[in-house]
């Protein structure tokens, strides 16, 4: 009689056990330019997700780009993450331009919402001296002197080519690692081309298109991913993503490190020095 009660109790609990959600999913958000504050927020978010045993980190993005150093720091965190990262360009109308494109290519899963776009990943130097006009091959339209520098700013042109070649090799290596379209990735750097979500899916730049985060998790359920030489199977159908909100430090740093705000602060500092003397 006692065993009957035990079996009855297990039978009653079986639906609960069968429908229990899988490990948690962390949701990080990039909304705006990528800088040191965002890189620190992503670093701490991925680190926290790993400690909590998250099965997946969703990185929702809407960004025009940002600093190269901050972008590379985020990519290093993604590549070193113990949990797979799904970069998701959303909501509708969002973009993953410039630095966002590199991050999308580096992630284990690349997804976009309808009416979003990515690309235009050509590096642009902030405050670099202007050069002469360039032709389609990137050669300066000016006559070179004895030193080999053109009248239109050959030094600037050489530096630009170095930056573009470095960025092209970087995004190509990410594309090859994730098995994505490396040719288009290089065009996004060299020619600043862009793609819509639908075209990106057709050209194998991304893995899937989803309406929102819940839809993304449903579509990813059962997908196998290789992380740190180990294969994992996602169980995300009934999981609700847990948002990791930026703390006061991240919000403060986001304001003071914004390029426009930082430029104004620098000007104020210069004027203060001038008027003091």
C-alpha cells in the first residue's frame, strides 16, 4: 500500500518534471554606440551568465557601430564564453552597422528581426587628417613626390588601407570560424555594403529570422551548438529570458564616454585652460 502511494505521487509529478523549463537564458541589450561602458556591461553580463549556468546568452543589438577596441573586447568575451551567444538584431527597424556586424559574425548564432539591416563595416578613423580624393582601388588621386607620398595625403591613404586590410582579415576569420559568408563580410568592410534581414538569410550571413526574443528561443529549441569543443543541445522552447539591466555605473559611463559628449567635455577643458591663463 505504501508503494502504491509513492508511485501515485511520482505519476502526479511526472507532468511537472516533463515540462520543467531548461537552464536559464540571459538577455543583454546593446542600444546605441558601442564604447567602453557597453564593453564592460557585456563582459560582466557574460561572466554572470556563465556563473549561473545559463544555457544561452541572447545579445539584442541596435547599434550604429562604435570603437574598435570596445568591439574587439566584446568579441573576445563572446569567443571565451562558456555559454553560447546568440546575437539578435532587434526590434524591427534596428540595425547592426559597422562594429555590430563584426559582433554578429563572431557570435555562435546570428539572427535578425524583420525590417532590420546590417553591414557598412568599413573602419573610420576619428579625427584623422583629411586626404585627397581616392579612386575605386583606394589609391590617392594625386602625384607622388620623391618620398612616395601623394599631394593628396598619401600617409593618410596608406593608414586607411592598413586599417581596411586589417579589418577585412579580422571579419573573414570570424566568418570562417562560424561557417558564414566570408566574401560578403569582406565586401561589407571594403565596400561598405549592407543587407536586409531577408537578404542576409538568403546569403547565409545569418542563421535565422525571428520576430522577437520569445520567437527566437522557440526557433532555437533543439539546436546543437559546439562550445569549447563540447556539443550542447539548447532547450529553450519554454524558457523566459532573464534581462540583465545595466547598473548605474554602466549608465554613467555610457553618457561620459559618448563620442559627442566626450568631444564637448574636451572642448570645455581646453577653453577652461585658455581662459585661466
